């Protein structure tokens, strides 16, 4: 099982809970984990595809291509401001 923790009202409200467990039978990526569980995580994909979700895997900053395996904890945080990328602010 992979534990997925959701932060931000948009993600939590879309899924209906702040934490859920998803079964994995082999290593995968964060993106594939979301895509193969669209019945539960579909609302997150909308924000994920817009680049509005920060990813952390086991306390390390990740990306949509980060590897995920059984026992991992994935934190997904809705990023409200488009001018922010991670913890850095970009001045256009």
C-alpha cells in the first residue's frame, strides 16, 4: 500500500478525504499511480496536469515521474499561486 496525503482544500474536497491508501503491486510513478486510480484520485489529476500540485515522496521533494513503491508516503499539496514553483518565487 502507498499512503497518499492530500493538502489544500481543492484536493481534499475533490477526493472527499485527506488521506487514503492505494494498493500497488510493483513500483510505479506518481503520475501512473494517479492515472490508474482515477476512480478515487481523478479530481487531483485536473490540478496535477496544470502543474498546481507539489509532490513529496517520503519527505523528499518529488515530481510526477518520482518512483513510488509499497510502503511509501506521497504528499500532494495544491499550489494556489501560479507564480510559485516549489519553495522558490519566480518574478516574470
